[in-house]
C-alpha cells in the first residue's frame, strides 16, 4: 500500500477532528438529557462554512478509506 494514501488519511482525520471541535452547539446541557430546543436556528457565516467543510472532509475521508481498502486488497 502506498504510504502517501496513509499520510493523506491521517491529515484528513486530523482536519476532520479540528473542524468538529470548532463547531459550537447552542443546545447546552438540555440536549444531552433529551430536552428539545425551543428555538430553531439557521446556520450562518462561519458556522455554515464549518458545517459544509465537515461534510466535504467526511466524504473525502470515506472515499479515501474505500480506495485504501481496494488498493491493499489488490
């Protein structure tokens, strides 16, 4: 298996962890115990960008994982 695929997957996973850690949830502790949010919020600005980056990084990570499995099986 080529080492560059493994390095790319490590970089993607670290980037995904960072982006997920930067996201802020406004639900507080009530969401943990099943209390519903009373206010519907839309994502705007940086929050929306972080959400979109999270989706892109997740898709890339999954695709790269499948490629690594295919390459290592061959």
